[in-house]
C-alpha cells in the first residue's frame, strides 16, 4: 500500500488542539511525520526496558499509534492516544525550534527523526532521552507528585540532551554535568516559548504543567531563582561540582535567565519572575533569541566534554564576539550575567 503525508490534528493533554503531520497508510493514519525525519510516537504498553548500562535484554515496545480519521485523541488521559499527541507535538516543536532558530536539521543534525514511547512503566515519574535507541521515553507519572511528563519544556529538555551528546558531549557529572543539564533547561524553555501555545505559554519554570499537589511546589525547577526548589544553586562556589547535575545546573540556568530577561522582577505570560543577582549587580537582558544564539554557538563550537563554568564563560564570550562583535552590548551582557552568578 502507498504511504503519504497527511495533515491532521489532535487533542493534547497540556496544549489544547494541535496540528499533526501524519502518514496515511491504507484506510488509517499513523502518528508518524515524514516532514520531520519520520519521527513517530508509539505505545510502550506500560512495560519497561531491562538493561545493564547500554546493553538491553528487552526493550519496552513503541507500537505506533493509529487513528481512523486523523483527528486524534480526546484530550483526556483515559484515551491512551492523548499523551501521544503531546509527545508528537513536543517533538515537532523541538524539531522546528532547532531548525528555524539554529539551522539544525534534527537532533543529530542529519535530518533523521527520533521516536517517542509514551505510557512507559507504571506510575513512572520521569522522562528520558536515550542515545542508543535515538528515542524519547515518557512516564505517566504517579498522579500524586507528577502527571504525564509530556509537557513542552520537558520534551525540549530531554531531546536537547540528544543535541548536547552530538555536539559538546558534556560529561554528565561535576560542573560539565551541570552545564549539560542547564543546556537542556535552557533549550527546553526556549522550545516552550517558541511554541507560543496559548494553553502552555512560555515561562522560566520547568515542568509547571506536570507537577501535582503532592510534590509541594509549583514546578520541578525555576531558572530565575533556582534555589526555590531547596536544592539548586543560584551562585557558583568551589563545591558546586559536588552537587547532583540537576542542582549544579542552577548556576547556568540563573545566568541564562539574567542574560535574556535581566535582573529584577518581571511578569512573563502572567507568571511572576524575580532574579536576585549574587553580587547585587544589575543585569540588562538582551532577549531570549540572543541567549539561544549565543548558547547554541557556545555549545556547538566552543564547549567540549570537560568544559566547566569558567570554560562556559569563555565559550559564551567567544560566541557573542563571533555573533555580535568584540565589545558589543551582547558580549558585555554575557560577562555581566556570568559575574552576577559568581563566575569570573
Ligand atoms: N529526566 C532526567 C533528565 O533529563 C532523566 C535523565 O536522563 N537523567 O535529567
Ligand atoms: Zn536532563
Ligand atoms: Ca515551563
């Protein structure tokens, strides 16, 4: 039978009704997008991978979702296709963000799509990118602390791990691990802003749609004031590299927020943000688009697997010089934002 690309839509859990590019296969449609490298979304059937490091004896399935009329799901979690719509949409927006903002063709930069598995395990409170399958995995959450982890910022965060691994390959421990995590929070957030989805507008919180009351806080992390979660660092210190990478990322996240938005209180899409600097300095923001350009160039041209925070300062200063000139407002803002978080 012939396969052809078709335009449909779906009712997502977090983003309302979203457009989907799908594949017509005989009498039905597959949740597979030939315009974005063949990216598809499948059902993991609540199974898990059984792996020793990278060697997997069994892998949870990814049975591609199908639909009869190309209007997907109900928007309710009772329909297994609902979170599949979110996952596919998250992949689409992430693909489009890297293509349109950075000229990057897919996660690996080679035009090849990835795939998503939703309904992984039972009550699974996480989502992750796996370089080995070149795929994304999403849990449904336990419903108490977290719901399904298919929000745009989480999707963008996880897939950006794939971009990092194909570029700077920042080692996932110590300060380089914090920078790896910050890279994912930065691009995850820029993906959320890029989508401009009325039901899930951009902010500098990570996972605000995913958290449930049992977690006891409004988001997994906050980039404007990372210490809000009780564990992340706002400011660099000699001991920073001893923290878990999801907490040492705070310094990079704080830098990114300050560089884009500046210090001081600011309401963005109805969410109050506040970002005190570590040295009481004032930072003038240069906007999210320039943050993205500078960080992407730093990541893909200057950072290496062992880059630490001092090295990230140098990498972003070099990137800003390439993009905007030596001594430019942008390059000065990069220096000011790093100094404001205790780096350099
Ligand atoms: N959600 C976690 C993260 O992206 C899982 C992982 O891969 N460490 O950091
Ligand atoms: Zn991560
Ligand atoms: Ca967010």
